[in-house]
């Protein structure tokens, strides 16, 4: 499919999203606001159905995973221990001419994929070899830009009242590991799942609801014996891909991609992304499965002074559990399901949407569809209206 046709498809989806009440630009009457979006009646129904399907598969259908709803604002030391204060950053460059800002790694990635790039030459390794994509101006040297959003707790705004909006939901799970281990009487291997909002001060948000500064995550942390991490890692990779395909994702629309050693986050020993064939920039991250090792629990044990090790009740072996993480975004899943199911068919009616000879059909799985069945009486007779409501 040509790039021109793909862009048109994305524009049509955005138009459909507003027209049919899936997705609105937030604060639109004031001109919108920085890649923030609101879900309309059909959008919130679709998002809730995605979360419901995920929760059913990850928690309700299993005996070895329990749920949690942790606070959005936690003790700031949580984020020091997790490495976010120190390492949760993206490389930022500015255009010296038009003053626009970009993520350096994204510019390098786009430059390396240019069709006219000589395949026999290496792709650009430095932003010195790249010009501003907006105006052609020179770029500054990359510098790190921390993504945590800051806030203040209390009446005085100073370092003593500094706090952060959580950059990911999983840290609330880690700091509650011992509480849940004791109260839910779980034995390893077991998992803790959570759905909730997270916030990142992205340098270049965009592409509709793909990358936003406020987003909702569906994350599950599975705690295992380090000796069994490879087995469970493979298990959860298969489970997560099958979940998307069982809900209608086409085989050719999704694929796996492994992170290189240079790409790995500070906490990860191994990481694979489920990618979808996006109409902007090719294959994009939809979900991830990560081997986080014992990084998180070891760091929180060190910073809090609380022992977060686990003692096997059968063998008496004591160890810090390894964590296999599955991470999905509600917005990205919603976008992927809409793109996967979008189709234009020859029209059979003469309404406004079909004036160009085609009408849009969204092929959504029945468990995700905002509306399952509609009862639409063709008459306004009160007795017929009453019967229709009774059927409903």
C-alpha cells in the first residue's frame, strides 16, 4: 500500500473518530492541547471493552494473578529507587533555526529508513549528519530530557514538597509485592495486574492517540524463581500475541521485534515488542514483554530497607524474584484495533458518509464492539417504542 494511500486512511480514521463519537481533541473549543484526547460515547465503550477483555484474560480467568489499584502519586523515593529520576530520559535536539524540538533517536531512525539511502553505506549514527525535518536547519547536540512529570504536595512549592505523576503503573505493584504476598497468600510463581493512568512529558507526542502525555496502561508483573524465568518469558510472549489475534488482529498486521542490547531500558535483561503495521512510519510498538530480572525489587529493598526477598516454603530457598512484565497501552490497542478493522466497502445507501460511493465498516470483535445489538423501530408509535425498549 502506497504511503499516500496509508496517510489518507489515517486521516479518514481520525475524521471517523470525531464524527462517530470515538475520539475528540481535548479542549477543542480552545484550539486543542498538546496531544491530549477525550474518548466520546463509542470511544469510552470501546476502551472499557478492551480493558474488560484484558482483565478477564489476565486476572479473572486465572488463579495465579491478582489485581491492584495503586496511587498515581507515590513517595518520590519510589522514582529514585526505580531509576526514573536518573535514567528515565530521551535524547532531545533543537533546531537552531525554527526552534522546534525533536527526539534524536527518532530522527536517526527515520533517516536510516529513507528509500534513497545507499544500502551499502551505514545509516547515520549522529545528528550531525541530519538536518531539521521541518525547515532544513542545523540541529543542536543531543541532551537528555527527563520524562517524569513533576508536581508539588502541600502549600509550599519547594524541593521538600516535590512529587511525581507516575511514569508507569508497575512501580505501584513492586512496592506492594510484600503486602500482596502476605495478604493474598500467594506462592511463586504468581502475578499482580493493574490498569491505570500514567504520565510522560514526551518530547514529540503525536500520531493521534499513539503517543500522548497522559495514557492508560494495562500491566502485569509475574514473579518467578530466577531459574524459571526463561520458561515463563516464552509462555507470556505466546499468551500476549495470542490475545490480540484471538480478538481479531490479522496475522499480517502484527509481528514480534526484539530489542537490541543498545535499546534495552536500564531495568531490562531482555525485551520483545508486539508491533503493528501503522500508517505512520511503518511498524510501531503496540505492547511489550520484558524480562526485568531482579532490578526493581532489589532497588526497592536497597532504598527502603525492607526485605523483599522470597523464601520457597518447600525448598527453603531464599531469593529475590525475577519479574516477567507484560505491558499494553489502552490507547495504542484501541488505535490498532480500529486500523485493523477499518474497511471501505461499496455503498448501498445515499447518506452523507457514503456520498463518494463507499461506506466505512469497522470489523471489531464482538467482545470489543461498543454496540453489540441495536433494536431500531421503524415507527414512532408509542406501543412499538415501548416494545422496543422491553426487548432492549
